[in-house]
C-alpha cells in the first residue's frame, strides 16, 4: 500500500469515526468536496497545509494519517 493510499484510508476512517460528511469536512477545511473525495480515493496528492487543517479539524496528530494499518489474519502460503 503506497503512502497516498495509507493517507486516504486513514482520513476516511477518522472522518467516519467523527461522524462528519465529506461536505462538512471539506467546508471546514476550505476545500472543494470533489477535491476531498479525490484525496479519500487516493486519486490525488494532498499538500501539507491541507494535512494540517484536516488534523486540526479532526483533532488528531497529523502522523495518524500516515500510520499503516495493522495486519489482520495470517497470510496464506502459496495461495
């Protein structure tokens, strides 16, 4: 999983945990909802200024967006 996908997955998870719509988060961050959608789908890169805004709005450390998810289950050999 590349870093853009890690960021997208974590952003979407955190936003859902906070029960915020894309529209609301985009509005609060001062970005277009379509842009936020592209970020959450890992279609586009996000700048550090936006990372900082999103972290403040979602009340998380910016590093939280870049944590790789814990692996669940054992990987099967030869499968």
